[in-house]
């Protein structure tokens, strides 16, 4: 798979949003972050002013209830896995 300006990224358990800084530099088309922590979402939202960033508050164990209208080329869930193991 070749990643380019049409690539989409989903970050599950997006923490402080550092992945979005990298993805922005790489020119991703759409960035979506999901976290259960409203405070983290608010911090990311306040720090990053990106038109292509969508932040959602939700429980990743119930992804079927979160409306994701995109297909993703990359899914980052390392921070999520780190918390559960």
C-alpha cells in the first residue's frame, strides 16, 4: 500500500494526539481520533487546528455504535493496547 494525500488515519485511544502531528506532515486526507477521555479530546482540539481532523468521544469496545463514515488506510491503536495489557 502506498500512502499519499488521499490516505485516511484512524487513531484509537488517541492520547495526546502526537500521531496527528506526524500525519499532518505526511499530508493525510482525513484524520479521526477516538478516545473515552473528554479531557484529552479537548486538549487535542485546543492544540491542533486542522480542517481534516475529527475527534470523537466514545468507547472503542463499542465501535459499531460510533458513526465512522470513512474507510481507513492506517489504524493506530498502540496506546489503546498499552492501556489494556
